[in-house]
């Protein structure tokens, strides 16, 4: 499902819309949308691996845990990126 969502996004952004007429704000929104899709896919995949490893062999639980930590760091990084790149309205 995540692969389908990413391919749909890339098709919409790269094929159907003209990238020459995109403003920096539109490009920023496209980047954020793409990274959110990736973060969701990583989170879901790590949760599936956690439940799978927990039911089979508890010693292999460390690998999905690192994947889940990477997904969390990606979301935190996206938040920092949005905070640093937003337009200040005073």
C-alpha cells in the first residue's frame, strides 16, 4: 500500500504538474508530503516486524526497534525542518 501511495505521489508531482512553474512553497509542500509518506511506511513496517519478532524470537526484537527509532527521528526531523523553514508572520 505504501509503495502504491509513493508511486501515485511521484506520478502526480513529476508527470502531471509542471515543475518549472512551482513556487518554493509548493516544492516544500511536495517534499514534506513525500517524507510523511515514507515515515508512515517505515512506522507501519517496524510495527509489523515488532509483532512478528515478539511472537517468534524475542532476541531479534532489537532490529525492528531500531527501525521504529529511525521512524521517530524522521518525524522529529520533519518537525524541526518545518519550524526552521516556515515564514514568520509578525
